[in-house]
């Protein structure tokens, strides 16, 4: 009974993954094409949903982060990236840090202070701070192409890792962090992401092939690390997924985990290596 239903469940889960991707990918690419506040707004929305899930996970581990303050700061960090000349993000972060401290001083709540305060700020920095790089990336010259490079390397890498892991996976890859991932899947994902990112960079950014391959590899490795980093949090919290918002994919944080570090990595490559 279980052996016959398991393939059916896997096919159903795969169908849900593909259907969700068919909705989300055009939405992301469409707003990326529009740019400006359209794209920043979508990134801010996903950041808010992801940080709420982050706080729900951390509450399993005792810290009780401030949902309203942390989510507000997360959105502010993303939107501030639209106006880098005003250096709003550091001001928002430091102001929130101080106000949270003041709030606990007024309450005289020293027993919960450090864990709650740190968890609130960590969630905003991890998700809002990292996702803000996608807004910065889009606002670069040829920003749409840079976004497509980062997103393409991440998404194609994730897809290849899933299918290679399912069909060829034998050896575990960081089993204590993410027991279901395999070394074969990780290698397949990194190779697919590298060639995808490199191909787009050569065709549309005019990068020389060594730099393009380096860019694709950097984006793929950053995406793989981002996935493992979120798995570390879920493993400690005893959760399989960060939520169930997106059918077949889990929560919002499960969808953006690979993108968190990939966007930052591609942004710094574009600025400091490619001179964008």
C-alpha cells in the first residue's frame, strides 16, 4: 500500500511545485521588468512573509521576537534600497535597535531582553537586509539582466538539484543540516546554475567567458549556501518547512532562502568585478 501510494504522492507534490512556479516566476519577472517600486514592492512583500515565518520558527526555540517591529524594519530595509543616496537602511536599523532597547528598559524586562531583542534584529537583517540587494541589483545599469542572471542561476540550479537528487542521489550532503539533500543533487544544481548564469552573462552582458563562469559559479554556490543556512534554522526548530503558504514549496522563506545570498553575491560581483 505505502509503496504504491508514495510515487503518487511524489507526482502530486511535483505537480504542485510546477504549478506554483508557473504562477510565481512570471510574477517576479514581470515586476522585475517594470522595476522601480513595482519590483521593490514585490520583494518587500516576500520579505515580510518570510520574516514572519522566521519569527514563528524562532518562537519554537523560546525567543519571542517583536513581530510588528521586526516586520516593519524588514520592509523598511527593502524599500530603503530604492534610495541608496540617503543611506536610510543603516539609520532604520540603528534606530530600531535603540528603540527596542528602550522598550525593554521601560518594561524592566531583563529576563527576556537579550533573546527577544537579538532574534527581532537578526530576522530583519537576515531577510530584509539580504533581499534588499535584489532592489539594488535591479537599479544598476542593465539591472534587469543582472536580476535574470541571479534568479536564473538560482532557480535552474534548484530545479536541477531536485531532479538529479531524486534520480541519481546516493550520498548525503550535510546530512545533519538537511538529511534529504544529496551530494549528486548539489553538484548537479551547482553545474546547472553555473552554466545558466554564465550563458546569460555572455549573451546579454557581454562578459568574457572566464568572468561569466565565475559569476555563474558564485551565484550557484551562494544559492546552495542560502538553502543550507535556512535548513540549519528549520533543523534546530524541528520543522520540515518554514510554512505552507506556497503549495508544493512550503513557506515564503523556503522560496527565498536560496535567493538571499545569491542576490548579494551577484550585486558585489557586478559592482566590484564587472564595474557596473
